[in-house]
C-alpha cells in the first residue's frame, strides 16, 4: 500500500465515523442488520438509516451496491438529500472497490451535488476528496489538485480539524507524487501544525514521514533519515506497524531511483523483517516483491526468484496469469544462467531438452502476451470511455457554475450601481431645488462630486461589459501593477456621501503607497462591496477602519467596522456561487 492510500483511507474512516457512528466495516453488524431489513418493518428515516449502515458494513460488494441503490431511490422519493448524498458516496466506494472507476466517479459527483442541496459542507468536501483521489490515482494531476483544493475550502468551514488536516495531507501527497516538492512541503507543514495542535499523533507521524520522503528525493539524506525515524518512533509507540512498512518501501523506491541500490536494498530488508515480526501478510508480500525486483536488477537471480515465490505465496494468487508468467520468466532466467556455467559438461541430449523447454516457455509467453495485449486494448477503451464521461460531468458542472456566476455578478453589479445612482439622485435634487442656497464654490464642488459619480457609474458598466466579453473568450485575465492604497482612497471618496448621511467616520490607515500585481477591476469591485456593506451595517455615529500593509510579499487589506456583523448561519454560504443573502442595513437600507 502506498502512503497516499494510507492517508486516503484514514480520511474515509473519519468520514464514515462521523456519518455512521462506526469506525470500520463489520460483517457481523451487517448480518444483524440484514435480519431487521428482511422483516420489512422499518419505514421513512429509520429505513434510510438502516440501508446506510447496511451499505457501509456489508462485505459482499454486489449486495452492498443493491442496498446503496435502494437507499438512493428511497432518498429521492422522500426528497431527503442528506441520505441521498450519503447513498451516492457509499455507492462510489463500492464501485471503486470493484475497479469500476468511471461508475465510482459518477456516483461521487452526484454525492457532491446532493450534498449541496442538503447544505452539507462536510458532504461536499468528502465527495470532492474522493473525486480527487480517483484523479490522483489515474495520474490526472491537475484535476486531482483542483478537487483537493475544493475539498479543503469546504472542510475549512467544518469544525473537525482531523478531517481538514487529512485532506490537506492527501493534497500534499498528490504534489509529492508529481514532484512538486515545494508545494507538497507547504501542505504537509500546515497539516502537521493542525495535527500537533490537537495532539493527533498518527497524523503527525504521516506528515513527518512524508516530509522525510521529500527530503530524500531532493538529496537531503540526513534530514530524510531524521524525519522518517521520528515518524517510525511515533508509529511504533502506537503499535501501528503497517504504515512503517510502507514508509520503508517508499524509501527503498526513492533510493533505487537515485541509483543507490545498496540503501534501497537495506530499506526493503528492514520492511520485510518488521512485517514478518508483526505477521503482516500484505506488507510481507510487498516487501518480497520489492526485494525480488532489487535482486533481479543486481543480477542475483536466485534470490530474486526466492523472494518472488514468497510474494506469490502471500498474495495467494498462484492462478494469476501475470504472476505465473513472471515466476516462469524468473525460473527460466535462473536455469539458463546456471546451465551456462555447466554448458561444457552437458551432453547433446540435455542441450536438446533445454531447447525444448525454452521453446515451450516462449510459446506460452507469446500466448500470454497476446492475452495481455487484448486486455490492454480493453483497458484503453474503458479509460477512453471513462475520460469522456468525466468530461461530460465536468462540462455540466462548468455550465452550472457559469450560470450561477452570471447571477452572482448581476447581483454584485446591481449592488454597486445603487451607490452612484443614489449620489446622482441626491446631487440632482440639491441642484434643482436649492440652487439659490449655494455659493459658486459649493455648486462647483457639487458638480465635481456629480462628475465623479458619473465616472464611477460608467466604470461599473464597463466592468459588466468586460465580464460579458470574458464569458465568450473575448478577453483574458491579465494582472497589472497598481497602487492598493489608491484603490482604498478612491472607494472611500466614492462612498463618502453614504457614510456622511449616517454620520459614520471612515478612517483610512493604509500605507501611502502599496504596489500590487492583480486584476484591478476585480479588486476594485471587492473593496467597493465590502466598504459599502461596512457602512450599510454600521449604526449611525459608528466607525469604519481601512488598513493595507505588506506582509510576507503580499498586500494584506482589512476593512473593519463596529456594526451588527454577519448572521452565523449565513457565514458558511458566503463564498458559494448561486447563494444569495438579503438583509436590511442599520438605517433600513436595502
């Protein structure tokens, strides 16, 4: 088992514990639940919960899929999205176990959609994690990272640090697998910080071990040994031996790739010794396979064949064609090598027998290769179909997101337009009804303010048109250099009348000049929205503070007020496209 599988299954266990109140599959539980199921006395939510537990605990995958489909059907009929997303998620797990990755992926996408409808951020995050895992195992790196990041965003809103840290750990492993070591270290360190804070030692050990493997890959051998050793000590104290075996095999792979075959062999032997001490059959099998490969590479065919026989024994797969072929190849190579030493002592009859043996092996090898090629063609066809189905699902998601983005943008632009339009309305009323009351200087000032409002109104309309062009690919996202402090000051002036009407003091403590590289119109819109809301939801006589400063190469901008704040129930959906929140301001502003 690779380490990414360890981390992923750890996360799955956490989710199942939260949803089903159990920590692992249990066939005895499934058998007792089956008795209740066969009675047919449960209805409504009680039956949905029964099917959920049955699906999770049933070891018979086909039977578990039957329960999952029934759970999905009943959830749809009762419009219960909570059990619906759980049903799709469990179905995805069972399909994945069968190797049906395309069907598993489709189930996970439906789980995410149902979780959205159920307003379950946890459900969305778990579904995204599962999608990311399939992409990562399929070497679709970009999509894996995309969905890991979506999962992390979801989990940051869930008050469960173990879940958050676990998915961050998995994302870091995806970066490490694809040799983006800098990004991987950032993710591992964040996960480690969370695990340390909550004193979750297993998670800390995984982070240390993975960081150690990065240091080994980048040639920092002393650091690598230090981190791996710390991880192993923690895992040994917890009597959690199978991840230690996996770490040692991973270190063997790293050193083999670096050409250090002696160190690679040493790590593999340590893994085998520990696995045998703890009687971990699967880990014994993996260590024997690695040692067989290492000895074969070193030309020690006798040891290679011996370890491969042990690998086959522990795998209980003597009838597996690929395994039998590999064993036959190794046996033949070994016998040929031995016969070469004795060739001068053999008589012609033995030579002929050897030729017949080699010919037989070659004949059966051709047959097996032909079968393998046929199987490969079928796999390629399945992969192509899977990729097409994933693309269709992604396109559907993209269309939904674009449509939701359009609605959200119109809402934002409508929000933005109210300020300049209100100012125009006020200025025009003042000029039309109180002209005689103003001096020339006051009229001139009003005209300047009026002109500023018109310019801002025009600028907002330009933003709307620019977004429209972006949706048809007419423009590209192009960052530019500008002064962040100037953006704050401009928006302070724009909303000055709105603040003065409520006697609100706006204090600008931003640096005099703060150059940034970003998309100017987008940043301007964000600042304007937040500042407008700060004024809107601050009571009369209140205070709003603007700050901007440079921090670690970034510009940190804050807009703080002493207003009413945001309803706790609305916070989770603030950054979800398609979700709208409407509240009146402190002066009953819309």
